[in-house]
């Protein structure tokens, strides 16, 4: 398993590029190493940072340093808190929607919008009746539907069959982009859970979704210093870039 790569680090935070295939923490479904495992080995002092989380099966787990998460097969930028004060500061920013997150994705089907034109998906999201792992953006969901808003822009259509997009989730619902693009009838390629009839020819072995950029205000480093808002970028991973190349070469 490829380990996370460090993008930035100071006394309060570590910013990483999470590889696809690695869970952030125990989730009750998968097995194998997690970001939490790596983090505790790399920086043992984060062991007491964070809050207890209750999984869907009722089990309580500790997620040291984890302020937000990415799905197992989503790669890209994550920020981790190294002390409790920073944890609360970062958590408040995510909850108040003061961060900016940019994702890159490859969708099934070409789009009719012009490149760069903003498209808004404003659909509430809830849990699927048929599969507890899935989220759905429809009234068929089980329990409470939570507001969810996504803005995306077309980067380019590929061969009239696929679309390379840049997406900005304004809310932070579980599987938000995956569920929203499914509801928009342009699911993400490689996504076995939301796009089982994917016709991309298996050009990528996981969902083509990458957390490309995160903008967030950092706590000050050192006494008398002022915190700064920074933007962190994770370049496209090789498998994502290769998928784009394969799709374009098939035109």
C-alpha cells in the first residue's frame, strides 16, 4: 500500500496527499491500513487529539487528528490536526463552510454546457433504502434528507462520451459528489457503487475522483504570529492522468 505524501507541515497541522485505496479510519466495512494507522506511526503525539465517532453499526472509534475525510478510493488533499486546539479550529471551519475544496472527476457522458460555465446541483442527500453503503439524492432515501449543494465546471468533453470536470462541494455530505453526479445522470467512471454500468473500458481501477485543492485558514505558528489562509494542491495521481490519456487516445 502506498503511503500518504506530506504536502505541508508545521507545529499544528500536517497536510497530506492521500493515495487511493487507503481508508481514512476504521469504517466497519473494509480492512487494511488506514490514514490513522500511518499517522499514529508518523506522529504518535496525535493519539489524544480529536473526538469519538460512532459508526453506523453502533461501534465507537477514535479518529486521532482527523477533521474531515475522503472516501477510500478517492485520492488527494487532506489536513490533519496535531493538537486539540487546532482540531477545534479546523473543525469549526469545515462545519461553517469556510473552507474551499476543489475536486477533479471524470464523468460518464459528455456535457452540453460550455467549458468553464458553472452548473449547480442543489439536491438533498440521504441513505439508500437498498444499500446502506450508498447515498441517494432523491425522496427515496431512508430517514432524514440533508441539504447538499455542488457547483461544477466542465474542463473538457472527451470523444463525445466522457466529461472531465472540476467540482466544488459547498456542503460536506457523505459521498456527496458521487451521489450528486449519479443523480445528474453523469456518474463518475470507475465507481462500482454508483456507476455499475460504467462503459469506460476499465481505464481506471477506482472512481475517477481526486481532491485537487484545499483552501483553509491555519492557526498561527509561534507566539505573536498571525495565522494565514493557504491553498494546498495535490497533483493528479498517475492512474487518473493515465485514464485521461487512454480516453483521449480512443477517439
